[in-house]
């Protein structure tokens, strides 16, 4: 898996999906600059994207909840 390729739930493990989320949505500790706090309504990305990590829904479906 490369940084840019999102692992699908059918062909990856929860650990691979968690690693992708941790790398893709890493907090840079400057909320004004990155905006992840606002995007995920003040939840950390692993909590907000738990359904994807756990294999219940693909990432785009989960992200639609935060639009």
C-alpha cells in the first residue's frame, strides 16, 4: 500500500486501514492550519472514521457524514 492509495475494506485489514487513516489524517497540532478538528467535529480521525477502520463502510461513505 502506498500513501496515496486508499485500502478498500474488501482487500485490507483493519490494521492497514488504521495506518492509512493515521498517515492521511495526521494532526499537525495547529488547528487553524489543518482544520481536521472542524472537519471531524472535534473527534480524532480514528474515532470519526471507525466504521471504515472496522470494515463497516468504505471511506467515502464515512466521509460523507462530515460534509
